[in-house]
């Protein structure tokens, strides 16, 4: 996202408004996102949730913090008896609620990670959200959100590990108090760069024309190109090529 994370992290109002504008101008942003890396991270997260949901007996409840327009939250209704998505963007919550009319047992609320009042969740997810908090807030809010889990519950969070976001070297301090049960990393450095260049070209030079959209979705939608780039990233850059982490912690 083109947000000024350095300047605005921690300012919930500005972040909420930035996302309102983003969602207002791209109602289908998340639904029609053609980037295979996005689809891939969602699929991997869903697989992890499914795996840990199986470890919970009986009815289970999920809280999705920073749910956006709810494309991940909606798919969770298959696994959980109750699902709540929260977000600081009013627009996101309206779209999520509108899109969830046919989805069972799912609700949405306009509020922040700093204000969560509901307790006793078996699983809490927070996908690509923590960057919008300052470092101090990240630590504080992750600790607080833990209190909202039932004993034995799972916290699953994903983030980009590049410098601007949450670099790997600070992950240990950020999550020091928790026990990690699984980590899932992607070595996607080369593919991410290719994808970013393609999207810049599409936006600035060809102004999102249908033709370039098609070409770009074909290139960035190719799993074999993605796999080849992942392989090369890992081989050439090793740990430096880790671009995303999906971490699972258990209370
Ligand atoms: C990059 S989007 C990710 C959306 C969704 N989780 C996904 O994976 O597709 C980040 C979302 O976090 C929300 N957000 C940012 N700061 C937040 C906060 N303090 N509390 C709750 N949501 C927040 C934004 O409004 C935005 O919808």
C-alpha cells in the first residue's frame, strides 16, 4: 500500500481514513486482487487455521483483527461457530458486512485492535495489520490481545518481513513472551520485485487498461513463474529472501 507508515503508524484515525479512501475507490480491491502472492498467503493462512482449529474440541470462536473487507473472515465461517471481524476503516466494515449477507455466523464491527472488548476467543488472527501500529503499540497490543484468548487458544499473525514492515530481527523481541508452535516463511524476494514493477507499470504507464491488466494477471498469476522465482530467491539470497512470515502462537 502506498501509505506513509513512518509518519502515520499509530494514528488510528488517519490509518482508518486512508483505508476508507482505498476501499471506496476500489470496492473489489481484495476480491479481484490478481496477485498470486496475495492469493497464496491467504491460502497458506487458511490451511494453518484449519489445522489448528482441528485441535480445538467442540464449538470454537474466531476474532479477525484488521479484517479489511472480510475476504479472509468470510471463509472462516466454514470452520468456526462464531466469527467476528474488526477494522478501523468504517468503509471496510460496511463492505465486509454487505458481502457477508449470505455468510452464516459472521459479524463485523468498526473498532481498533486497541479497543477490543470481547473475550474468550479460541483463535485470533491478525493478517497484515501490525505495521499500522508503532513498535511500542505492537508489543503492547499483541500482549493485550493474548488476554482475549481462551487458555490453549491460538494467535495467528502474518506480516511482510522487509525493512519498512516488521523485519525478522525484531520478531523475537516482539513475540518474546509467547510460545510459537509453527512458523511459515516465504522466500519471495525476486517474485515480489517482479510483481511490484509490473504493478507500477500497469498503474503509472498504462493507467490500468484492460489490456495491461490481462497481461499482468497472466504473468503475476503464474504459479510456475512464482515457484521458479521462489527457488532462485532461496538459492541466491537464502534467509535474506524471506519476505513474509505467518506465525502461530499458543496461549
Ligand atoms: C493490508 S489490510 C489487510 C486486510 C486483511 N487482514 C487481509 O489480510 O486481507 C490492513 C487492514 O488493517 C486495518 N487496520 C489498521 N490499523 C488497525 C487497527 N489499529 N485496528 C484494527 N484494524 C486496523 C486497516 O484498516 C486495513 O483494513
